[in-house]
């Protein structure tokens, strides 16, 4: 049985490895160059266990997925809005792990001074859209051809969830 817990620095290698698969092979993230663990450290350091947190899904001592909340924008009035993100190891998709991670993440965020969560989904990604709708996110915008990766432009849908 997989369990969810707060991410620790010792998990960063595994988190980076999971993420780099999607960086290198998909348009799901607009990062284009895989990270080293050291390069990903500033990203990890933003998590304060409050509004901004990272959770890992662990099975048999191995990290098989993670989810996080991060600042949506840096200007202070945006502080009650967070951007959420989730990545499962590619061979762990569709087994309930995403549900475990998001239930824990969204429960935790609702106890913080947060008001809105946003998921930015590069299109197409119908599993992610179905997943976010399942957790109460509604599409509020599509930015057309806002990113370029693999020599083509991609749309991004913004999904919003009320946290309070
Ligand atoms: C999106 C993602 C995190 C979902 O996690 P998951 O572990 O595969 O999802 P779960 O098995 O926990 O599914 C939870 C619910 O989401 C919905 N869902 C998930 N995948 C779905 C799919 N392919 N089609 C339709 N609904 C889906 C269902 O409602 C499901 O509940 P159910 O199984 O009771 O029907 C996972 O697919 C993933 O890591 N994808 C690649 C990375 C990615 O796209 N990240 C998001 C970037 S925006």
C-alpha cells in the first residue's frame, strides 16, 4: 500500500527523476531541459510546509509520485492563490496514486490561508483534465499557443478550484 508524506530533501533525486521523464518526452511541462538534483534545489527550497508544500507517494521505500503547491505569481496580492502540480512515475499511472496525493494536498491547503488553486494543463492531456475535474477544478481560460516546445506551439488551459 502506497502512503503519502511530506517530501524531504532526501527525496529530491527521485522527484527529479520522475519529473525529468516528462520534461524530456512530453509537452505536459514547459521545462525543456532535464534538471540535475542540484539545479532543482531552489524549487525544492520554496516549500514551507504551509501554503507551499510538496508531498511524495511512497511504495516499498521508493518515491513513485509527488504533488506540490507553489506561488502562482510573486506579487503579494496573489499570495492566497497557489499553483498545484502533480507527476506520477510513468509506470504508476492509473492506480489511484494521484488521488491519494491530491486528497492529501487539497486537505492540507484548505487548512491554510489559501483561497484559490490553479492547475495549468498544457493541451492535449485528457487524463490530467479528467483528474483535475474529479477534484473540483473548473476550466476558466485557455491561452492559445502560449508555449513552444519540440518545435511547435502548445495551448494551456487554466483550471481553478475554490479552496475557501
Ligand atoms: C494526472 C495524473 C497525476 C493522475 O494520477 P493517477 O494516479 O493516474 O490518477 P488516479 O488513478 O488516482 O485517478 C483518480 C481519478 O482521476 C480521474 N482520472 C485519472 N486518470 C483518468 C483518465 N485517464 N481518464 C479519465 N479519468 C481519469 C478518475 O476520476 C479517477 O478516479 P477513478 O479511478 O475512481 O475513476 C497522472 O496520470 C500523471 O502523473 N500523468 C502524467 C503527468 C501529468 O500529466 N501531470 C499533470 C500535468 S498538468
